[in-house]
C-alpha cells in the first residue's frame, strides 16, 4: 500500500510539474523505494548509463541523456567548466515534499590524454559528461530524479514518461533492499592475451634509459590484457567489483555497446564548499606474508617511499595553483586494497575564492602515480611509446553537482566490457631502480580483481 501511495504521489507530482514548468530543463526529485542501484539500468536499458558507488559518499545510477557536455582537445577542462556552469546553472530543481535531499549532477570522465584511443573506446571520446534523464540515488533516503524540458513534452511524451515511471517504481519496489542486483554468472571459458614479458621488459628499460639521461624523474608504464569471452554482463561486473572492494569506488560508464567498469582506490580530489581533499596513492606490495612485516617492508622501501614522495610533492604543487592552507601528514599511512597494500597520504586544502572546482582537473591530472615527472612531458612520452592507448584508463572520472561540489577519482582497477570480451588495464610506476620483472608481476596482481569479476579466474 505504501508503494502504491508513493507511486500515485509521484505520478501526480510529475503531471503537475509538467503542467506548470517553464522552458528549459527541470529536475523533478521524487521519493523512491530502497532498492539496488543497478535496478534502474536493468529496467530501463539505454546506450548511456552510469553507476557510481562509494559507501562513504554518494551512490547513484543514471540512464538516458537530458543534457551532455562533450569535450575534446587540449583545453578540455575549460570546455567542461563552461558546459557545466551553463547546463547546471540553468537547471530548475523541484522536489516533492517527502523526497530525500538530492542535487542533480553531471557525471562522466576524461581520457588520460586527448586524441589517444583505439576502437575499443569508440563513443567515449576525449571526455563525456551526462546529466541523466533518470537517476536513482541512495543516500539519506532513496530518490528518483527525472530531468525533462516540460515545454518540449507533449501529451504523448508525458504519457510515455509516466508509463516509464510506473515501470521503474514497480521494479524498485520488488527488488531486495541491497546495493546491487544479484550477479549473473561470469564468462567461464575465456582466452587471455597478455603483453609478452619480453616486450614489457624492453619498454621498462626504455623508460629507465630516459630516467638515467635525466629527462624524467619517474614514468608510469601501463599494459593491457585482452580477454576473449562471451556472455559478459557489465552490470554484474560492477556489482562484483563493489562487493569485493567496499573500500573503493565502483563505477560503470556505458556508451553504446561498451561499458567502462572498475573499482578504483584512488581519489584525485573532492570538494565540499571550499574544502578540498586529495590523496597521494603510490608505492605498493602484495598483501601477504605476515601482515605487519609487509607493512614494515613497504614503509622502509627506498624505492616505494621515493615514488610516493614524488606524488605528494606534485599534488601539493598542483593544489597551490588554486588553493591555500594545504596540509598533509609528514609520513604516509598504509591502506589495504584486498591483494595489495599501498602507501597513502591524505592532503587537505581550501579552494581560493576565485577558483572553480573543475580548475583542479587541469592542475592535478595526471599525478605522477599514473603519469610521470615532469607532468606534461611525461604525457607526450607515454602517448608516443605505450603499445595500447589508455583511453579513459587512468583518467579522471567523477561528477559535479548543482551546488558546485565535485568528486573525481582516478580510473584504476578497470576495463572495457562488450559482447566479445574485455580489455583490462593496469600499470606500475617506474623509477631508476625498478626491477622490470617485479613490475610485470605487480601489474599481474592488479589485473586479478577485474579478471575475477569477469569470472575468468578464481
């Protein structure tokens, strides 16, 4: 009975808003039943889908496009800032009296470098951010948001929206109150095509020759594993990643027939009002073999500490362009991400009054944890020498809402899933005393969580 009352009230609120809203996009926020995030994209299939889940932050799923900001080229950050201000600044938000507090957001990502992609990244581009037509969010309460231009919605269009609303609420109401729908079985049989060790070693040695020559302090090497498999379901993959890595941010971005999926441990930055948080995450070891002994080995590793310090200094330098009151602890802490332990340093700052949160994208990306030092020169070297274009791998992914609050994370522990299989991306930071074989082993460890989510390894 409560669900029927909620549905009836929601229908009435949509009808009323469509009747009185002026021209331009209006976000209609409605109360909704508690249900899995993936229930919405399961009941409303669409070529454009987002899923974003972090237990300590916002969790939502969106389908369809009410508005979009597509960016390309070297000044992507400026394009995104202008597009976000225009789209979100003109958005009217109306909420039913019993709806949970929600601020609509643009959600999406940027590629590691503009113009650097291959066929498996078709549809993603240099950067793509979407204001979804329907968004289901779980936070202080469950909410369903519809974004529509009432002035362009005729009677038939309104009837279609209401019918779609009925299907969504019915699906949410019967789903179990859990974060994700049950996972479909994985691929089972699959063929994995790894980068040959000899090619990796030569690539790492070419990096070390650059380091020895003084051109760079650090460069990150990445490689791709191609998985041939049938029957993969991207929603199930993101559900498994979220289940296996509750300390990470699980994400999915679908563009057409392909979905970029993962669970990243690394924050690029988060803003709440003028408060800014960032994180240096660099230096890692396999999390086995005696707990505290592994921690001691990591925290006393000259190679890992040096790599980590480079990242801390680069983030602090980047933040100083737009922030004041930058603070961080003197020593890194240890964080666990299932099969790996990492060195992590939290960094806090205050955004300057004349700065915009999206200015931090250009100031921070890529950090030396995924790029190198010097920053801009490392991008060019990586693009010229890496065998497989990264696409959105190691690029910034996230959202910015109508209040100007933003969260962006670095796309790691991830891959592209389609009907024929998946492309799995991992990388490792290379410094002068890196061991190429050990770094190959590290990238193999980083692959396993995603391969396990695909169901192709145990």
